[in-house]
C-alpha cells in the first residue's frame, strides 16, 4: 500500500500510511504529495503527518455525532405543540368528548373533554375552571371530626359521645335505660286500684304506701288549742322569780317586763311560763305546734360575774336549771340567739346569726311533720334561720312554754327582757297556724 490512503467506512475510521506521491497505481488515480490530514468538524485524531486514526466524535453537545444507541432516540417525552385534523380524533370520542366528523369543514373551535376540561380555539388542552388551591382547608364544625387541607383526600365523621357538642349514638344506653322520674303530678284518674277496696285510702305504713281503711266514723272536727296574751295582766300565768321581777305595764301598757335583780349574788332570775304540773306535753307527728312572740332585750350579760342567759319558746324549766326538753330560742352571755332542740338533756343548737337588740323582733318556732319527719323550724321576722330534725322531745320527754331571763354570775348588773305579746297554738288538723 505504498503511497496509498485507505478508508474503512464500516468502523468510521480512516487509516493513512506510506505517505508520498500518488502514482498510477494509487487509489485516487491522481498525482501529488500528501503531507498531513486534519480532523474536521465531528472528527477526532488529526492532524496526521505520518500515520494515525481519525474517528467520529460522539456526544450530546454541538459539533458531535449522536451514537446509534443513544437513549434520546427512543425515550418518552412531552409532545411539542401541534395540531390534528378532525379525522385524527373522530374515532376516539369518549364520555363528554365533543368533536367534528371528518367531513365537516371549517375551524374546530372547542372540543369538550368532560367536566372541567376543554381543547380551546388554540388547540390546547385546558381547564375550564380554576381548581381549589391545596392550602384551602376543610374544617370540621360542631359535632364533626376530620377535615384538613386539599393536599390529600379528606373525610368527615360524626363525633359521638356524652358531652356537649357530641351526638348521641343510635345504640346509646341512655336512650332506653331505667331512671328515676323527675318531679311531676298525676290526675286522680291515673291512679290504679292495686289492692285497694271500696272506702280504703293510701296510708303510709312506715316503709311504703299501702291501702288501708281509715279508723273512726262520722265527721272529724278540729282539735285546736290556741292561746294568746297581750300581757294586760299576768295573773293567769305561772311566775318564777329570785331577786328579779315579772311586771305588766310598767314599761308600757300591754308589755311584759322580766328583769333580774341587782344583788351581787348568783341565779338572779325572772320567768313566766305554763305550769308543767297542769300544761305539759310532748311533740308527735300528727300535730302541729307553734310558739310566737315579739321580744326585745336590754342586756348586760357577758362572761364571768356577768354571765347569764335568755330563753323563750317551748321550755321545761323556769329557773337557772338548763332545759332538759324543749324547742326554744336561747342567748348565752350576750351572744347571738340560737335555735335549740333538746330531748332528755341532749341538744342540737344552731346559731341564727341574730344578735340581742333593744328593738322588737318577731320570733317564731314551728314544729310539724314534713315528708314523714318531725321537724322544728326557727324564724326571726319571717325569715327561716334554722331547721332541726334531731333531739325534738317526744313520748315521755315533756315540755311547756314561756320566757325567762337568768343571771348566773354575781356581778349585780340588771338584765331585762320585754315581750309585747305571745301566742301558742297546738293543732291536730293543720300544719299552718301563724304566718
């Protein structure tokens, strides 16, 4: 191959050797001398002056060749903007797709692709409405749970429970459970006969209501003892004094005046009361009892030598001895009035919060049955101050009524009590006597 250039096209390689003049036997058939070969655009390997190899330059940039197995020759990619004639799409119409037939003429202005999509007049696929942004949030309102932004599918559910702002589930036990009825009334027609017979009435037997035949016959008459005095005279009352005095009218007409003495000795006292030998009783559940009086005091009571007390109401003592049985008001050593129930020497006492005063106040004691329980109530000027259900004297624990003032110390100071009037009522047919 002297003075010859050989080109091997299959491998895209040019081999040059034995440079020199071209002779008659050269491949070119011409004449001349080759001194060098330069690699042009898209080739590598030059310049060659003796021997060498020139090859194609493969790559992805300008002035390089694309190799036959380059992935770009077969990869998937977004089509560039282009158009179709109606015949290209007429056979692929789907739900909501509107198109023209191949025979139609003119410009295709719009093809609808179902709800929210279209191919507009520029032949571009576009949204017919603006979608909601992902940042928009769906919020669960009262009684619901769930929600969230639009970055994912969201759901809502009812919030079941037993608290406010929750729903009661269909199988909630509260929809069918047994419960105590709220307070209500019934007409007589709602009562059933049960075990009652003609003439019987509902009667409490101590543990339950039961039908019973009422005892006695004929018409029942009221059995009421009502005593009232405006203290014009005190001759009809039992009086007990020791150094003190029980007077009517000395302070004002119709006013009872009780005072201790001024001697420096103990147990100075004055009392006016029913006689226990002739008027004693005990409380029971079938009778209502009431004592009421308008009273004021002038007190020098204190502690030590000035100790003493006032008592009024249902009481069983007329001297310095403490009451063993009674329902009464009591003030000790100048303190507040207390509501007291005492039976057999055991008492229950409640501070009414009412202080001794030189002004008249109306004191009332009511003993009656409330809901099957014997109850004592203490009122001052119409206001309920205390309620007792314990240590109310019954059975052999007997009492009477009255007022008294006792100085137990030896200080010699006088203490006084004034009553404008007094009323006592014992009634076996009603639970209301005074108001």
